[in-house]
C-alpha cells in the first residue's frame, strides 16, 4: 500500500467516524426531545384530568341541590 493510499484511507476513516458521531448525536437529541415531549404531554394530561375531575365534582353537588 503506497503512502497516498494510506493517507486517503486515513481520511476516509476519519470522515466515517465524524459522520457516525454526527448521526449518533442527532439520534440522541431526537430521543431526548421525544422523552421531554412525552413528559410534557403526560403532565398536561394529568393537570387537565385533575381540573376536569375537580370541575365535575364541584358541579355534582350543585345538581343534587337543584333536584331537592
């Protein structure tokens, strides 16, 4: 293997490692974003369900009072 071939092989290996690191970083960031988005959605659902349950509970006594 000549010197030029070794240089080009080294460049090819370095470029491959660089792009693998870039792709790995993008995928890792995407997973982190998905986890954060899922957590935000769960928090919103929990808050909304507590609010809805609270509103339903507060309206039930009013309905019961109006019937008697």
